[in-house]
C-alpha cells in the first residue's frame, strides 16, 4: 500500500512546515507531549505539596494562625486559622492532586509517552493525534479541578476516596459545587488516561523495532505496558462510579443513598475495585525505571530478568482480587475478610522477589553512586518499608486497631513518596539529558537527594508511631482527645520536617529550570546505557531515529565478556549476531 | 475546528464553574440601603399565652463541660418560653398593606450568638440582603447548618471562641432553620423578609415594628411549635397596636 | 510511644497485640536484612577504576529461595490470623449472654441506647444517653451499630475495637472490658467538618456500680 | 487475519493486526469494564433490595423495546453486509449498507428518546416515581414496588449510557459513510469500516445483555 506504507509518514514528513503552535502546543510528537505532561504534573506536584504543609500546620500547631495565612479568604481560614471544613478540603485535595494530577501523570503520562516509542525503536506512538488529545483532555481536567477551590461552599471535602454518602449529599458537608467539579474532573481525566493506555498498548504490541522481542524489552517498558493494561481496565470502573455519584447529586438517583434502597458500600467496592489496581499503577512504572537505572549504574545485568517480569505479572493479577483489604472494617461480610487477607498477603511474595532481585543486581556490581542511582536505591530502601508496613494492615486482627490511623498514612507515603517519588527523581534525572539535551546539575542533585531523604524520613517515619498510638487519620485537631495529647510533640516535629521537606524541593525545581538553559550539554549516551533511546541524538529529532534501529539483544548486557567496554547497546551488531528473523518482519524495508 | 472545540469546552467549564460559584447576594443591597424610611409610625403589640405551657425538654450537656458550666442546674431547651402568660420567640411580620418598595435596609447587621451551646436569640429576622453575623462564644466547635428550602444552604463551622462569620440570604423565606450537628439540641429559626417590618416578641411578649406610614396592614405571627396566626392592624396618627393569643395543648 | 502498643483493656486486646508483635518481629528481620544488605552492597561493590562487574543474569536457586521464604511466612501469618478475626468480627461471634446496646452514629455524636432494667432492647424501659457508653467489667457486651446520615467508625483504642457504622446497616460489635475506668471513643472515618470532635466516653463499672447506674438512669 | 487486507506495511515486528483495529480492541476492553461497573452495580443493588424492582413489563414497555432490540440487531447485520461489500469491492453496496446502519442506529436512539418520554410522562424518572403520577398510584400493588429509587437510577444510567454509545457510534458511522461516498475505502484498504464495525457490534452486544437483565428478568 503505497498511500499508507508508513502511517507516521504524513504526521512527520513536513515537520519544518509546522507552526510553533503545531510543534509545541498542539503537538502530536510523543516527546513534546511527554514534556507537556511533565510540566503540568510538576505543577500538580507542587500544588499537592503546598496543600500538604498547609494541613500539616493545623496538626502541628492546632488553632494557631498560619504565617501569611491572612491572604486566605474568610471561608477557608479567617485570620489565618484553618476552618475544619477547609482542613477536610485540604486533606481531600492533597490526596487528589498527588494521586491523580502528580504521581500518575508523572509515571504514566510523562514516561509512558516519552520512553515507549524511544525505547522500542518506534518513530512515534501508534496514534499520535489521539496522544495529543490525551494531553488536551488532561489539561482542562486539571484546570477544572483547580477551579473547585473557588466555588461557594469550598472544594470537595469527603476525602480523595469520596466515600458516599458523605460525598453524595451537600447536606452532610456543605460542599456542593466543589464535589461535583471533583467528580467531573476525575471522569474527564479518566478519558485522557484511557486514550493514553489504548495508545501505549497498541504501540508496544505493534511498533517494536525489528529484533525487539518481548523478552528483549526493558523492564521499564514491561512495567509501563502492564500499567497501561491496569489503567485501561481500572479507570473505567472509577469513571462509572464517579458518574453514578454525580447523578446522585444532580438528577436525584439513589445509588449510594441508604435512605432509598441504595448501598453506601457499593461506592467503596467500586472505588477500591478501581483503587487497588490504581495503587499498582502508581508503583509498577517506578519499579520498571528503578530496574533500568540500578542495572545501568551497577554496570551489571538485571538479576532475574524473567522473574522480574513474572513478579510484575503476578502483582498485576493479584491487584484485581485484593480490593477488599481497604474495607476490612467497613461492614463488608467478615467472612470475606479472611479471603482478602490471604490474597493480600500473597502480594508480599512478588514484592519480595523484586526487592531481592534489585539487591541481586547490585551484588558484585561496579556501582556508580550518581544522582539517579542514589534516588533509585532510595526507592528500594523505602519501598521495602512501605511493603513491610503493609503486612500489618493485611493481618486482619491487627488492622482492626491500625485501620484509618496514621499507620496507614505512613504506609501510603512510604510507597508513594518513598517509592514512586524517589523513582521519579531518579527517572527525571536519568532521562533529562535525553529530553532536554542537557545534564542536570549533579551537585545540586546530590544535596537535594540527601536533604530529601533525611526530611522525608523525619516526616513520615514518626507517623508509624502516631498510628501505633491510635492517632486517627483526617482529624482536624488531635488535642480534642486525651489519649492523643501526649503525641502532640511528635505532630509538631512532623510538621516542621514536612515544611523543610517541601522547601528542599525548591532545589529540585531550581535544578530542573536552570539545567534546561545552562546545564552541561549532554552527549547521545551520557550514562553509557544499552537502551535504544541512547543511540539517537539528545534530544531526539522528530521521528526519533534517522534509520530504523535493529535490536540484537536484551537491554541489560552490562560488563559482558564479549566486549571490552562495560556496556553493549541493544542495537550494536557483533560478529555472529543474527539479523532479526524474516518471519517477524514481513513488511521490513 | 479543533481550536473551536477546545474553546467551546473551556467556555463550558467556565460556565459550569460560574454557575455554582459566587455568593452574588450583595448586588441588591446598595440600592435598598439608600431608600428612605416609609414613615414614622409604629405597630406595638403583645403575645399572650393561655392554657398549660408544655414543659420544655432538658438537655444532656454532660459531655460538654464548658457549656454545662454556663447554665445553672439542668439546661433546658427553650422551645416554648412563657413568662406570666406572655409568649416569647414569636416572629411577627407585615405580610400585606405595604406601599411598594424599595425598603430601607436596617443599619445594623442581624446578630446571632452561640453561647452555652444554645443559640441566642433562638428566633430572629433578617431582611433579604442584610448581613447576618454569627458568633461563637463557646471555646469549642460549633457548626452552623442552615437548611432552607428557598435560599442557598450553608454548613460552616466555628472551631474557636470569638469567631464571627457573616452570611446573607437572598430570597424571602419563613423560616430558615439553623442547626448544629455537634450539638443536636441546638436550634434556631431565621425569618428572611423582603422588607424590614418584622419583630420578635421578647420575654414579656411585647414587640414593636417601626418606620411605617399610616395605613392598614396584614400581620402574621409565627411560633415554631404553636403555629401561625394572622391579624390586621391600622396605624393612625403614627400608632397602632395588635395582640395575638397562642394556646397550649 | 515508639513501637510499643498502648496497654489494651479488652479480652481480645492481648491476642491482637501478640499478632502485632509477631508481625513486628518478622518484618523487623526482613527490614534489617534488606536495608543492611543495600548499605553493604553500596560500599562493598562501589565503583573502582578498572573494575568490571560480575556478569550474571541471575540464579534460579536464589529465586526459588526468596520466593519460598516469604510465601511460607505469609501463609503462616494468614493461618495465625484467620481464627482470631472470625472470633472478633464474625456476625454470630458475640458470646452468649452479652448485654445488648444500640449505638447510633450521627453528625457528630454517638447516641447509645441502653436496654434498661429488663436487659432487652426495643422495650419500653430503654433509654438513650448521648456520647456515654457505660458497661460492666468482665462481662461481654454487644453493640448494634448503625448510622443515621453518613459513614462513621466506632473506635475504642483501648479495647482494640473498630467498626464502621454504615447508614442502612446494623453491624454487631462485641467486646469485654477487663478493667474499670474511663476510655475514649473516637470516630475513625471522615464524617464531615466535626469528625475530629465526634468523641465519646466508655465508662467501665464494677458489676454492682453498673446495676446502680442503670437503676439511677431508669429512675429519671 | 487475511493478508489480502494488506495492512500498512509496518516495519515493526508486532502483531498481524493493524494499529487501528488493535487499538479498537484494546479500547473495547476498557468499555467492557465501564459497562461492568454499571451492570455490576445493578446486580448488586437488585440482590440487595429485590423489592425495589418492578416485575417485567409493569413499568417498562417491553414490546416497544423488543422491536427496538430487533432493529439494533438488524443494524449489526447491515454492518456485516457493508463490510462484506467493501471486501468484494462493491462500493454501491458499501454505501447503501452504511447508510442503512446509520439510519437504523438513529432510529434506535429515537425510539429510546420516545421511550424515556413515555416513562417520564407516566411518572417514572431517575429519582423514582413522580409524586401523584399514574405509576405512583399503582405503587404497592403486586408487581409494583412501593419505591423504585434504585431501580430507576440504574435503569436510566445504564440505558442512558448505552444510548450515548449508540449516538456516538452513529456520529462516527456518519463520518465513515461520508468517507465511503468520497470513495476512500477500497477492496484492499478499508480499515475505517472494519474498526467502526467492531465498535458497532460491541454496542449491539451490550444492548442484548441490558435488554435481557433490565427488561426481561
């Protein structure tokens, strides 16, 4: 077929003709879209962080005015003293922004977009235009979510989990517009994610370069591929639930309204049936990036490449049958508790496999402790803590006590901040030279890492102890309870650490922006990596590769005895390497 | 084409945001405030109560020590307050006979206080657009949940002593109930009227509605449990009077 | 403070705490092995000029070992927990002869309905007390937990009791206090702006004092 | 996969299925989960409160919907015919059957709007019975629930979202039809026709499930 021999040809043939708007705003280039997502979700991350320290202020210094809080309107914080309803909004929106507008787009939107075509040797996504839409749907969703802060009655205040009936009826919270905006924004963002996932899956299946067989795919791509499947299947559940809740609020349906035959627990089942796969959406890509980065910087193949893949498959599969562990105390039939406990505990197995394989990768390596490696190792060290604290909650009788306490808050932050966010710092630093053609400053990077690591642990480690003391989540003023009063000092300590932690992130922002303009120019392959993306210039041109890359081996051939150097790129042809089988490449030119 | 769709989407979002946002209540206020008083006559009256006054429920404030200590003995919920045959907390307003507006806005905001875990006053009136200042005089959390049918509901909280919040109502409504979810026994009622010619009977059962020209007016008296009564009064020479009598079960 | 649980005052608190310490020890061992391993590897295998890493793609024996050990551990943990969970949470598990109560959560208070002198709920001598739960010591009680408006969660840290109260459902919760005194009840599920203040008290009396208290209340 | 289809000569090593078709299959996976959420909720609500669901035929008009179901199945047939036509190089057949599919799809939506109209008229709206309506008067008689809150909620949400999907399908189908009239589909390359066909059959299948569990059971 001459007219459509290369489906990407028409999209890329005339790049020099493209106006600025087509090139950088309404771009169909996966690299530009990835960077657009990067900027958008870094803003989301910053908003989430600001919300966090605002709410932490109230916990650290209950009833005292926030310095500079006078600028907040009277409906949020009269005289700078947070109102309980605003505190609930802060809690809700901190979770919402971090999960939906920071971590998830950073992992999936940014790196899914940027890495998949480059690492599989494709010129772009399978559906570049759809890809553009996925960003241009995510952006209005973000704007809409932010607009909720300015609504009468305030922003959604029923928690990021939006448990019905609290979220279903403005009578219970005083919030009406905010909650509706929240649901709409989540549903719209869901469309963006589904479009993205459809694109990623098609791209990985169909657009791999010759020789890039399934078991030569980097683990980052495996992780993004499996994550896309989770996104594809989990997000529509949330969209459906959000629409039902929206109808409960607007056209008077009764899905979650117990007074009229509805089922409040139905919301929880739907939410967590989405929500637990979502948890893995938020960690699997991080695991993939870290595998790549640890292998690269240990100059050693990934230990147990196949078990890594099978472990991810197991996590993905188990992710669908454990949602009930969020609902042990919810009134769900207790007989189900034991079932969910067993499936939940089983997740410890693939997690352990992955952890030991990362350690195995480092074992007898030749470890370079650069900024990506520091962050990647911190991921492993912190993810382990998050994983182990999960065991406490999985054991149902212990969960009775620590459920809905700060123990779970510590757990989620060890997984999502200690895990995902450190992996993101690693990944951003590692692929920054490819994205922008310049290196991030390594000195600032190291200072940022060590300070973040320190303040992060000072912030979240004591939350375990708060939880063990029985400190409930989401309470505005712990000093109301006698049994929590002895813990006030710890709360204050955590708040101060959290403020320092956020302040430290300014270093990262500074490094990110300054390096963009002034960073040291990066070579094509600054980390001496094997991946296909490092064979093309930094940043890669439109269409990615001057010639079609041909892949001869897996991505982790570091310190191979076959060559002098300690790395062996996937595309480098050695004597005796077979050309990829003709059967695989009927259409190959 | 694509640009158009996006623009349309954005407009739709804005519209959606705008529709729910903003209080929008302030606009009518300025014009009304400028209006001159209609006259200088006034209606005076008293509310009688006959029969056995129902006994008011007691309140279990044991778990709110700061409030309990503001009360002598067992706190009671003053649903029906009768003193020497006179009934307090009746909301009286003019329902007919008024000349066309605009009506003058009261110079002071209406005030309601939460003290000893009770609303003071229990019944009050505000004019549409008039500020209502809600104050917390207790060192603990109260929330103020207005459950109107015509106006926009609100549910706000005051976690600390001395906090004041201002709200307005934009539509006439008899009556807007206020409740506190932290203290289930706390109730108050706000009459929202489009003019300033309303009053609440005091402990002596007396009330006074001032600023009216001579003429004949329809009056309605409302009590939270004893129902509504209507009457008519004529102001001549700047004075008129009316009496209502509510009776117990 | 630290990793030690506060003292528990119900019959099953000890069992829950024991399981907690088992998990703490198991995860503590894993924690030390992994974190220490990472630090050691970072030092021992740090980059040295001219050195090349050991070239290996893995080891199946190692994979089997570190699959099997966690698998066995979690299965054992599961076996240890299942029975206790059923004993505490099973809908039929309240001991025979437990004193019945009804506890209703609403924004933002707990209303406790007492069975009164006849020991039966739903009879004329029931009475309701706001935010106060009075129980006798060493005697199992069962609360029929419900909610009027939104989801609340009935949490008594000292008894290791926690159960969501869901509108439209009545969920039995039982416990047996082992020591007289006053203990706090909290709401553990975000229920609105007064969530943090949805505090109530359990008072554990001696059997005689409890009888007296019920009699006093009924007399009012 | 027929090689006569001659999918674009990908130089990649992926599957034999061309991008658009694979993409549609993947997207339909997502759609399956969306309807699973709605239908699953319906099943849960119905098991939890069977008394809120009317006996078949009492509230909903089965004959009208049965005809509508038949129409939708016919549109799947015309879709298949259109695809067969383009494979045979029969441009006229392609256009005719595409137009027929569009028309039947639009009719389906029209009948659904009519059905909603009737239901609202009789007093059955998403929040339940309308007070003092014809249906509300029958509440409590055999086969007529006292209150239909969850029934009406899930009925309107499920059928409404299905109707929305059909409408979207008709829109996309019109676009494909327009392209067919401009001769954009050939015997060897007619990806658009096949892809919209997949979607169409999916929506049809969902309706058969909905019709069975909502109207007949």
